[in-house]
């Protein structure tokens, strides 16, 4: 009996080994779990649910397989995929969670966030966040045709050069006082979030930071008895070739 948490996979067609590792994770771990929580930046970019690609359709169907087996899948927006909407969630059989959300983890209440709202020291980012996460921006997919959104995204990518490499983005760390304040506001003592790519288990107050998926994949497993581990595993970039079939003599 465990509940699993992941975030910051930054899924994109340019990194097929990450997607492969995610499917293996679903198969080996999530399929045995009580629930799977995905705390944002699951996709590296999201232009709207109408931007369906081979990747988004395949990921949706993999998640749907999980939820169809009775394992609930919860999804929270990150700063990169905040335009994920009802249509994708329906396709994936996932439930969209607001940021923040309080859940009951086998009797322990936990505050879940993506984490970007905690990085208060990055004032220019917080200004940007207030704009991009405003309800007006949510309307963009309805206001602008997909082709135009794709053109804008391409030009942003070209201008920022190596945007393909998601590590090039500078990410500030959480402002510890803000994390403590959020826990106080909610009267809780456990916070789980991602975003910063600084996986760790902090104490007093207890704050568990999920890792991003790159050379390593990360997940938090929380057992029914309250024991928990932040687990990492290596993600090989090149698929190891299947061994040739052994021919049996005779
Ligand atoms: Mn993020």
C-alpha cells in the first residue's frame, strides 16, 4: 500500500528515453500503487489540449490504462504545462488538482504544490507568473488558433536558442519562510512539491522536494504506515539493444 508522487518529467518528443522510463515506471511501480500524483511540469510545454501529438496521445493512453485499472491519477499544473485542460485529463483518465491541494495520506494531511509559487526571491519570475497564470491566459487556446500558438512557441524557442535543453532554465530555490508560512496557513506539517530540481527531504517543517527526470528519475513513495522514501534510478539515454534470441539446440 503506497502512494507515489512525481514531477518535472518535462516530457517532450526530443527526449524519448525519458518517456520510455516513465512507461517503465508506470508498469513497475505505479501499477502496484494506491494512487499516482503528478505535481506539475509533466510536459515540457503545452500549447493547449488541441495540440495533440503522437507523444501526448500515447502518454494519455498510458495513464488511462492505469486509471482504468482502478489506480487514480492526479495531475497538477506546473509553470510549463499550465494550459493542460479538461480534454487531456479526460483522455488520460486523470483528475486535475488545483495548486495548492491538501490530501489525506493514510491519515497524514499533506499540502501539495508545484513549487514555483514558493520561489519568492525570484521577483521577476513572480511578476511573470502573475501574468501567465491569470485566468485571461487560460483563455488563450480559445482565442488564438493552434497554428498561431505553434508559431509563437517556435519563435520563442528559436530566440532562446538552446531551449531544448530544459536545464538551461535558471530555477531559483524555494524561499524557506514562504514554505513555512504556507504550512502555517493550512495548519499542516508536511509539504510535497517539485519545480526546483533540488530533490531532498527537509525537516522542521517537513518539506519533500521531488526531483526532475534527466539522467536520474525520481519518485516519492509513501507507505500506509507513514514510512517514505525519495527514490532515484538511472535513466540510460541510449536504449540497450535486446540480446539476440537464444537458439535452443535440437
Ligand atoms: Mn516548474
